[in-house]
């Protein structure tokens, strides 16, 4: 019985480590996506009202546009 237990123990450790890496990768991806949104929000905030109107965005839509980067408020389809 002791032999069977020793055979399965390393697999449990490997699975646990893989899950840990998967969680860390997910957190890293979420952080990178958040940073992209914040950079876009800062760039859009830096534009004048006239420049925003030229690209079809009102100042009140900056948060929406930065949070939904794959959607276009004008109805056009954007590619990621």
C-alpha cells in the first residue's frame, strides 16, 4: 500500500503546481488588460473635446470605450 501512495503523490503535486501557474497567468493577463485600459483612458482624457468629436467619441463615453475596447460606440466592428 505504501508503494501505491508514493506513485500517486508526485502527480498530485504536479497538478497543484500547474493550477497555481494557471492562476498566476490569469492574474498577470488581467493586470496587463487593466493597464491597457488605463493607458487608453489616459490618452483619451488628454485629447481635447474637438479631437474626441473627430474620432466620434464624446467625453462621457471615455470610460465605456476604454472598458469595452473591442466594441465601437459608433456601431462599427473592431478587430482585437
